[in-house]
C-alpha cells in the first residue's frame, strides 16, 4: 500500500442524468478528435511531400492510422449518444474505461505513452464523474492503511489515483458489500486499471 493515497468510493452504477455534464464533455471530445483525424487523413492523402525534421517525407503512410482513429472516435461518440438519449443506469467501470480509451486512442493507436499520459493528466471528464458521484472516501495513513465504514449492501467501485515523478497509476476496483463484513483490499500494481510510466 501507499501512504497518503485517497481512496474514493463510487457507486457500482451511475444515473446518466447525474453525470450529464461529463458525458456532454466526453461526446464533445469524441467529435473533436473524429474531425481532427479526418482532416489530417485528408491532408496527408494529398501527394505533396511534407517537411519534417529529417527533410521531406511522404505522409501518406500515416493515412490508414488516422482513418482508423477517426472511426474509433465515431464509435465511442455513438456509444456516448446511447448513454444520453434516455435516462439509464451505467456501469461505473464502463464509463471509466471508455473515457480512458478516448484519452488513449484520440491521436492514433500508435501515438505512444507520452501522449496518452498528457491526455489523462488533462482529462476533465472522469474527475467530473468522480466529483458528482463520490459517496465517501478514506486516506491511507502513515502505516499505509485506510478504513471506510457504514457502506450499505451493494456494488461499489474503489477509485484511487497516484501520480509521482515516475508514473501515474489509477485503480478502479469493483467491490461487493453483502452486509456487516470486513473487506480487506490493498492497492498494488497487479490490480491497477492503468499504469503509465513517465520516464
């Protein structure tokens, strides 16, 4: 475990209306990156050499990747549309995963860790979801232990993020509470949802 880690309890399912501002932002991001990749693919499709650091380069080789990314952003956008057409219950983990996939894929599936990291660090969608739906939280102490009590029976997500000079790590762990029981759950690399190294 890690000292000073804030563990946030989220419901296992979310009301789409409650997180409508976050979903609207996610949809806007999908539209932006779909259009951006479409325009880039069209530009690179022209048989005109582009100037790069190493001289002139044929950019047509990058067209397939941008077309693929354009279609991915369209697919993610349509998924978000399905969430917002009518009030529905959404799996919290699905909202997290979709948001991070948009962060990861928006500039190409081959864009690398550094771009993915920058998009996660600047993301406004998931923090908005967390702020709107957090039920309670706990923080690990000097002994690296935490305690969260008085949770009603049900499905929950334990979310935490740690950022250091070396990496960014996120956890989004499903937990089922059946009654008056003690659940021991530690946060390690092995059960992290996302690990991005900065160096």
